[in-house]
């Protein structure tokens, strides 16, 4: 299992009382699997995703207890020391006293997991992107954080003056006159291999794709661009310094992961790594001086820009150069969602959490976004947690389905088994509300009532006030998860299989 969640409880402390948004959620995701999380609005799907990556806003939200393990790393390590709770007499409210030092340390630990381990596509991408930063700058930040040494090695290992580069430049200039994108891309790819700089292949393609000018002018333009990509001695010194800083930060992230894996603090090792980073920056403080900083960073900016363009091409964005230079408010909803996916894919995450990535998009764009996610799974081998209301998307994309209701998981099953044999009355109600192609005259049904108030949720089974099969025991005790088939579990007293101990 790449991710295992057990008895997760997340509460929100409001003036009206404590909202029990998640109250004992348990599920697991296997390596390379797509798990769908479905349920009505307000059932806790997005809170589950934010809890996994510890992005719950504190205050008012708070992960109270449970276990979240990602690749044997305890993501909730030290949770019990982050806050103390004191009930307010004669009310249902609670006073919370937080240890901000421990909360900050917890966020630093999680930074070692986010991005490279777990990436997230947010439901509202415009809220997740900075409106005053160009798209390129925001993707660059993720690139350097998770793949910085690789980016710098690409710059330092380039050979702009390679003897075979001249012949490949002339070949690219000749091919550009034919205005054949496939041939031009192939020629530019060979040029990138000749100079050992794959990002220059992307740069050459976009400089020549218009097919303007004669072959000699195109060749001169490429030679000038290639000279511009050759770093000077001072720039190389800066790149080596940055690479060393990135390596030290990677070591620090490894220490944080070891802390969470072994569940013991390593304060001495942490402070030593932080001191080495600070000392290296102080020794080379002159790289940050005005006038020098912009000069020494130029090769890094060129490399990350064209890597960003290549990432945007991978998510099928038209005119990626202009998009990279633009700002989020200049893009449509589908384009912004693709930018978010490109940012999430920049670190090749092991687990991708997609929080309703297609809800605000039209049908055509929805299909393209889902195809991109399917391609990610096949190309990188990532696991995916897909949150959606659309049962059609669930049927097409996921391997297993986890059904939530009012902050609890009520049924987990393989997708084919769930659609063929839904067990829980709530799951049956969801599927009965969907139009079917094989029965166009069928009358659609709705689930009576509404989602309960999670400040004072119903006792026992939380669905019993709306359930047509409710029994007296349903009002008294919460039903346990029972096994009702291969990999199929359900929390309902209508079934009496063996309890699930996973």
C-alpha cells in the first residue's frame, strides 16, 4: 500500500460548536491504483484530501487523531503534542491552546513529502495559483524545489560548442523552411542531443516553427541563442553553489522523513543541516548583491523557462510560450487546470490527489483532463486519489471506489462490483439517481432528506434518518465494516459478513 489512512478524525472548532467533518475515516491506496472518492456535497471528501497533505487551516480546523502512512512514513508524527484542548463548561465548545513551534516543525516535515511524494490538483485552481506571478515563475519554483540538482546538472553538462552542433543548426534551419512541425521537432531534438541540452531542442523548435526568414538567418538566430545559453565562469560558480544548497536541503528533507518513519525526533541532525545551509549562503553572500544576482541567475532562468514550456506541451496547451509568460487571470478554466496538472507532474509524484479536477469544465475539456491523468498513471506509475461527484467519471477512470457519507466511509469496492452490486442503501440511492442508456424510460430517484448537521450528527448509523431499511439497532450503534465479497466491504446492519480488520 502506498497510502493507508486509519480512523482519521478531523474537527472544525466554530462558535456554534465542534463540526466533526471526519469521524473515523479508513481506506488504503495501492501502488499504481486509482481510487475514487464519492459522496454528496459536505460529506468530507475534500477535507479528507486536505487532511492527507495536512493543509487543514488551523484554526479553525484540526486533525484530532488517527493514522496516515505514506510509504511507511507517519504523516501525523508528533500530532498529540501540537495542541491541548479544554472543554468550556455548559457548552459544546472547546478552547484550544496550540504549540506554534511544534506546528511549524510539523509543516516543515510535511514539506519533505509534498510535491515529490504527494501532489495535489485543487478544486479551484485560481485560488491555488498566485495572481501576481507569471505561470513560468510558479512552475519554476516547484521544479527547483524537487528537481533542482537535475536542472543544474543539465546546464553544467551542456556542450554548446560541440563540433556537430554547427551541422545540426544548419539542418534545423533548412527544415524550418518546409513548415513541417514533425520534421522540425525531430531535427531540433537531434540538435538538443548534439549539445547535450534537451531544453534547447524546445527553444529551437519554438524559434523556428513560424518558418519566417531564409535558412541563413534562421541558422544565425540559433547560433546566437546557443551562445546565450553558455554560462560564464561566475555563473558556473553560482550554479555549483546553488546545487550544493539544493543537496543540503535534500539531506534535510531526508532527516525529516527519517523522523516520521522512525517516529523519533532528530533535533541535532536537523540543526546541523540547517547550519550548513546558512553557512554556505553566508560565505557566498555576494551572489545576492544587486546587479550580480540577475546576471548569475540568467542560465538558470533560461533553463527553467524552456523546461516549463516542455511541461506545458505535455499537457496539450496550445502556444505554451505565451502561456508560460502569462498570468493566471489571462487563462480560461481549462487552461488553468492544465497548468495545475503540469505543476503537479513536474516532480513525478508517487501519489496524485485530484480534488474534483473536472467539475467546472465543459465536457470536451473534462475528457482531455481525464486522459492526461490516465497518461500520467501509465507513464510515471503514479497512484491517484480522484474526488468527484460524477459517477460517469468514476466508472470510466478508477479501479476502486470509496463511498463517503457525513464524514464516514460506508462502502469500498472494485468499480465494476460497485456498479453491478451496490450494497449500502446510500450507494444504491446514488446509482438510482443516474440516467441509464440501457433504460431511457426509467424514472430517476432521489434520496429523501438532506445531509445531517455534523455538529450534532445522528447516533448510530449516520444515514438511518434517510434510510428506507432502518432498524432499531441502526439508531443505537454505528455499524462495523464487514466483508461482503472479494475486496468489497460495507458498513450496514443489513449484511453480516466477517468484520474487516484492515
